[in-house]
C-alpha cells in the first residue's frame, strides 16, 4: 500500500477504528480505563504528524487570498459562534454538557477537515495553509466565548491552568518541533528522510487517536446516554445549519466553488479530538459528562461527514 492509497481510504480506516474501539471499550471497561493515560500523548503525536504536513515556511501564497481568508474567519469566528449561542440555550439547565458542547462546537477542526475537504471537491491546500491562523484564533477566542456563553453558570468553574498545560503539550510543543524539523529538512538529508517517513503517519496517528479516545470514553457515553440526550438534537442542528453559515460567508465573499466548499467544510467540522483533554481538565464534578458530550459530537460528526462529502459538492455552487 502506498501513501495515496492510504490517504484515499482514510474514512473507512477511521470508521473501523471507531467501531473496534467502541466494541473494545464496552467489552473490556478495565482495559479501556488504562487508555485514559494515552489520550494526551497520542494526540500530541498526531498534532506533530499533522503539523509536519503544513507548509509553515511557505504560507504566504496560501494566506494571500484575502477573500478566502475573510470568508473563512467570518464563518468560523462570527457566524458559527452566533449559531452555537442560539442552539445551546436549551442546555442552560445542564451545565456539564453545555460546557462540553461549547468547547467542541466553538473550535474549528485543524486536522481531518483537510481530508474531508479534499474528498468533497474543495480546496484542501487552502485549508491546510489557513490551519495556523485557525488554531491561533480559536485558542485566543475560546476563553472569550466561554466567558460570555457561560456567564450565568456559577456551577462551571474553569481553571486556566489545565488549559495552558494542554495548550503547551498539545499545540506549542508539537508545533515548535514540526517547524524546527521542516527548517532542518531544507539543509539535511537525514531530516528530509525523517519528514518523508512521518508523511505516512497522519492517517495511522488519527486512527490511533480515535481508538484511544473512543475506547477510553465510550463506556461513559453509553452509561450517561440519558443525561446526554439533550445535547444530541443540538449536534444534529449544528450538522444541518453549520454548512449554511460557511456557504453564506462564501457567497458574500464571491468565492469560486472549490474555495467556497473549503470554507463550508471548515465551518462544519469541529476540533473534538484536541479539545477533549480540555474537557478532561474541567472540575471533577463535571469533567466526565463534559468529556462524554465531546465524544458524542465526534460520533455524530463522523456520520455527518459522510453526508457532507456528497451534499456539499452538489449544493455549494453546483456545476462549477
């Protein structure tokens, strides 16, 4: 199997990983508990593998498309937060699942969205180039959004310490190592070979993360399914309405079909795997249910992406 074959079969690989993890987590809860310790390091490895694929040293061309960047940022950081605020008002009496839903719905995906954009006939290179900006802005704006949307929830106390720790371990360290590796690869054949080897790893790393995350959390999701019931319509509502936010921003910016689809996929795909450690860093009385809410969104979204890869190319500037 070559890299192209591996990448073209990512979706079935991810679904097999999720199904296997769910079965394993439900049939062997004690082993699943041991996976908790692997969540953060596995995600860190995934982020390093993903960051190595981002052309950090050659981003000017991708970021120079001002209409695309404007539509992308307006969709993700203006329209989507307004949508999320509106559809989560029914969760005010459920603070644990409210904070979990907000964590995941307010953060645009920076990893497998590139894959789904490519399969859905969007400009995946543009999304890849915009990843650093999406990452930086969501880290800056997430505390602001949470403070506003959780304003009246005295039960939810979010300490910034665990957030900073997760940011350093999951984002800063892998990002620094990836940029340093990319710079070294331009001068060293050894590092160039290292880069080439790691180019194979994003798909296996993503599958490993799905196995660890779903396997460690699925029993909590099943156990608390009655408590999680109020958030499922929220996620379905987001699944339906979020693409409209991306399409609206793209239409206003007069984007061509491929970049409009990229904006639409970005506005619809969330950063669940990266925010899970943030949910697990919440106060003990709400962290379990908040993390289960994040995982529930992942499961809903994976099904939604199968619809998106057919629907978005057909509906966003059909025939272009």
